[in-house]
C-alpha cells in the first residue's frame, strides 16, 4: 500500500513538473502572449485583495470585478479629460522639437570637439557628429522595424488582459482547488501555504512600487511646474516609470530632461530641473521607499544589488524590473525549505 502511495505521489509530482514546465515553455516561445500574461498577472495581484474583501462582504465576485472595472474606467475617463490630453500635447510638442534639439546638440558637440583639438593642439577627428548620426539612424531603423509589433502586442494585451483577469479573479478558488489536486497530498498544504505567501508578497510589493512611482512622478511634476520647466508632464511621467527600476531608475529618469534642456535654448531651466530631480529622489530614498517598499522587501542591500545585476545580465531592463520580486520569491521558498528541513 505504501509503495503504491509513493508511486502515485511520484507520478503526481512528475506530472505537476511537466505541466509547470509546459506553461513556462509556452510563455517563452510565444512572445505575443507575454505582454497579456504579465499584465494579467499584475491585474490579479493588484485587484485580488479588493475582490476578496468585497467577497467577504457577501458581494458576488463577478459584481465586484465589474464594479472595479467601472470605477477604473471612470478614473481613466476623467484622467484623460484633465491630464492625459495635456500629456499628449506636451509629448507631440516635444517630438516636433526633437530635430531642433538634435541640430543644437550636434552644433554644441562640434564646438566641444574644436575646443578639445585647440587645447590639445593636435588635429584629431573624434567623429562625434558621425557617431550621433549613426546612433540616430540605428534608432530610427529599430523603431521602424519593431514599433508596429510592439504597438500591436500592447493593444492585444490591453484587450485580452482584462478578460483573462476577470475569469481568474472570478474563478480563483476553483483554479486553486484544481491545482491543489495535482499536488501530492503530503506536500499539498505546505505548497499552497508557500504560494499564498508568494502571492501576498508580490501583490504588496507591486502595489507599493506603484505608489512610490506615482509619488516620485507627482513630486517631479510639482517641482518642474514651480521652476517653470517645459514638458513638465512628460518628464514627470518618465521619472515615475523609470523609478520602478532599482538603483538605475533615478539616473535613467533624469537623462531625457538633461538632454533636452541641456541642448535647448532653455539653459536657464537646466540647473533648477536638476535640483528638482535631486530633491524628489532624496525624498524617495529617505521617506517614500523605506515607508512603502523597504519594509516589504526585507532583503539586504547586497542581495538587492546582486539580484539586479543578475537580472540585467540575463534579460536587460526587464530582468532588472523582475529582479527584486524574484529575489523575494526565492527567499520565501528558501525560508520554507529551511523550516521543513530543520523543524
């Protein structure tokens, strides 16, 4: 009897591993599904606690989900009327001004090259102009090649993710029961416990990062408006989005306004803009990050640096974004294994 039980558990474990590996393989070999899958995961992690809270209040899950979608749609509608249109106008103006900024940048770089030559008193061609022209050509070629597919993937994700999220949130308990049946009985309780902890940890972390990104972007927007910097909305959105990248986020966020204001006629706005970003990121490091994110991550700075470095090496910017959540997941799994082995 015991042999049969052990044999069945081994078969269940192998089948479960095969199923998980199959899903992971489908995810990686089907690029078109990745944006929708990731957006669905984010939706479930963000909205899951709200749906569960309303379910405890005896509100049907389908009604809770549709109500949340309705509220989010209203928020988007009012945001579009008051903020997104302004952002779109600033973005269009910035795009139209890029050729002017590019010409000014080339002129200033050529002057810099001439000064270097005069100081060194030698004839040397640094090729700055040619390098920039080549970079611009490569960037334009990449955009023409990849932008249509990226836009298509994004549009597909925006259409499919709400539908996938609805059914996962609505039938989450059923999916959980079906998945639990696939796990060998002796490991079922501990596995569900670990997965529940991972889900709660990921949800809390992502919600905290969203709050942090919003607050950093808001601080940058207010500061840029106060000093009168152009394109305040665009630069604030960039600062908020890049803030989700650990360590490098503040640096990446300040590069676009530095390039635009540093090579434009608004040089008087350059140093006030730098001061705004320094103050906003200082507030983030001193107050926002420790309050909303740091206490949830609970990882040493060395571990964070190592995780970000590994993520960047494997998957670039996406790897850097996923490094901290993955490190948190591995920590939870490691702690549970240690607890089982040394209990």
